[in-house]
């Protein structure tokens, strides 16, 4: 997650999901996977939705909050955290994860990067302990074979062994995953990730996905802990029966 993305159409969708879960009396925790802002593309500039009532109707409070942040040029994670859009009990881990300035070649360099990442994730485990649901928000989504944890762009991916400790201690998880142009159709890509959830997480058999089809196509891998299955089912009902159904589809 980069500060420059705050308030764009993707944020509106994912924050809307989290707000529905928070309304189920679930405490939200967010692990931002915060990486330095980049400037080589136009990502984060998709804010035209803030002029359309068809989007505002989904969640007027969230819409108006994000619109104010964009207008005031407060597009940063700290502004989201202080807005309390997920309720007063929400917790966040926003420490930046980056290998900038670290050596890249050799065994010692690899171990130093992996140690930094492991320490970073351990801090997140401690800070997000009170949450019922933990949302993982990496730039690109779940791990891929070509990007190792210690790769320079590794911080843009979340790895299953980083998610597992949260789920094993009883927390439900929501995982952002970008849908790309390789790996089959978007439906096939999602199916692959759901199979991985079943393989790597103890309650993965109950996993499903939500696909957000506005702007760049995005998916959210939803894995409830057994005690939160009902709340996640209510999430599906809220989306299917409400204004969000124009923008989300459910994939089992």
C-alpha cells in the first residue's frame, strides 16, 4: 500500500467491505504492507468516482470522508487511521516495509532482508492482536514464484506463512489480491488462490472471494475463522442485496 493510493476507487471498495464487517461487531485490524510511494505510473489517480452518486449510494459516510481527504490533499494512511471509519476499536500496523539502502547480493544480504521482514511481521502480530479480522493490503497481492520475500519488490506481496500465525490464533482474514493478465482468466486466478487458502489455512475450506470490478480488477480472499462464519455470510448478503452489488461479485 502506498500513500498516493489513499482515496482512489480501489480504496472505496475495500474500505466498504471492512466497514460492513465492522458493523457485524467485529474489530478490524489492518496490516498495510506500507511501501514507499512510486511515481512511474498513474496509479492512485482514479478518483473520478467521487463525482458520481451511484458510488455514494453504497456508503455515503465513507464516500464523503474519502472525498474530504482527497480535496484537502490528505491522501495518506495516517489520515485514514485517524478518520475512525472502521470504528474506534480498529487497530493498524503502518510501519514501512522496504529494502531500500540494503545490500541485495549474497547470503548475508538475503538473510538480513529476511530477518528485517520477519521482525516487521512479528511487530504486526503484536499490534494487531486485539482484532477479530485482519486485512492484509499489499500492493500486488499474494505471493508469486518469481518474487521471493527478499526481492526488492517482495514487500509488495504477502506470503501465506505471514498470514498463517494470525489465522491460527483465531483471527479471520481478508487478503487483497490484484488480478493480472497472466495465470488464466480472472475466475481461474481467483480459484487458484482459494485452493491455496484451503491448503495453507486451517479454516481455508470456508474461503470465498469478492471481486471488485471498478477500475483495475481486484479480488479479496475472505477466510473466516469458524466463529465468524455467520458474520461473513452477512457480509455476502449485504453486498448481494444492496447497492454494492453493482460493483462486487461473489466467487466461491
